[in-house]
């Protein structure tokens, strides 16, 4: 799987292990394209591990017109409870997107989780 490194909402390589609730970076989807012309996009969440007692990771993608306020849910990944990758495909309606995650369980650690758009989409996930 190849992430678009310019549009990562959470880069596991630099952010480290995901062990608590949080928000990813706001990303401008309209970089270099005409306003409102973004079509279907596939986003991926890669969790390299899932340790602790009954670990759960819920991730949703939110959108905002200005990147600072008015965030609203756009899509959600299936809950992650083991090391895996999940995909969600949708048409973003806002200029800016961010990932929001909620962790559950006792001492959960999902490792260096990466969240962002996938180059070329994901076949069979539309």
C-alpha cells in the first residue's frame, strides 16, 4: 500500500505509537486542483500492532471548510482490534480533512499507526 505522503493525517514514522485518543493534522485536499473537483478517494489506516487487554481503535475522517473549525464527520473505518489495515472510500465534501481516533481497552498500544489517502485507491472497496 502506498500512502500519499503529502496528505498524511497521521504519520506513524514520526508520530510514534498510538496509545491515546487524538486528532490528526488538518490536510488541504485542494492542493493544486480546482476548488471542489476532488472525486472519490480511498483512505487507509494501518495499525502494525494491537496490544493490551481488549484493545479497540475507532477512526473517523472529518471535514472542515476552513481547516480550523466546524469539523463534521465524513466517513468512518471499521473498528480495529488487531494488527491490520482498513480502507474507506468516499467523496470528500470539504476542502480540509483530519482523522480523529478513539482508543479503548486496558493499556492499548496500536504501534506507529499511519492514516491518509492511498494512491490509486483500493480495488474492491468502492
